[in-house]
């Protein structure tokens, strides 16, 4: 039995991992995305046998052309958590309309205790944003924007979710504008 398994494993390695040629090249644009690790924290929970340690990764994925995603995942080790978070970020990507390297109008959003204000800027002003908002805007491809975090929270995950919510509001207003016109 074991001999057949090794033989089949060798055959799979020779044939490219056992996938058919049509399914091997399904995800061709994987290199178009840039990813950034926003936060990595060690988490633990206590059971009867003791503490179980794990890691939580927060990843931002963008293509610098108007697509951005946020992923949060936990895993037993760092590599597993980062891989899962990247997959979640790619799965939940949103599209942002960028005109002249900026957003169309001012937008504000709140998530939990985090409150974020995003303002468009004229060409050449640059990315005037700090921390989490700067990372998200640069990976989305927004080059001229001014932002302000309107509260005192230092929670990077909530600030990131508030920024994504603000960009989604921008998207919703564009849809509503197109529906009326």
C-alpha cells in the first residue's frame, strides 16, 4: 500500500502537483497585488490543560489601481495566520473610483471607537495621512488625499475598518449619483 502511495506521489510531482492543466493557471493576477502586514498579535485562550497560543494577523491587500481589501485571521503560527489573512483580504476586496489620483469628495465613517475623515486634495499635494490610513490609501493607489483620525483610539484594526467603511461610503454615493442621473 505504501509503495503505491509513493509511486502516486512521485507521479503527482512530475505532473505538476496533480492538477489538470486547465485548473493550474486559474489565478493569473496574483502578482498584481501588493500586501502589507498591518498588525500581528499573539493571542491565547485558557483551557483545562493550560494556555493555547496563537497569532492574529491583519493584512491589507491592494493593486494600486483602486482595489483594496482587509483581512483578519488567526492561526497556530505566524505564517499560517498571514496566509489566511491575505486570502480573506483578497476575497473581500472593494473597488474605489479614483479620479486625478484622489477621491471625489469628502467622506467620514465610524467603526467602533474609530472615526476617520478623508478629504480629496489637488494634484501634487501628496498623501497627508498617518498610520493605518496611509497604508490603505497607498495600496489603493490614492496619491493625493488628506485624512484625519478624529478620535484617540490606537486600535489599528478599527482604524483600518473605519477607513474601508469611508471608502465604501464613497462607492455607495457614486452608485446613488449614477442611479439618479
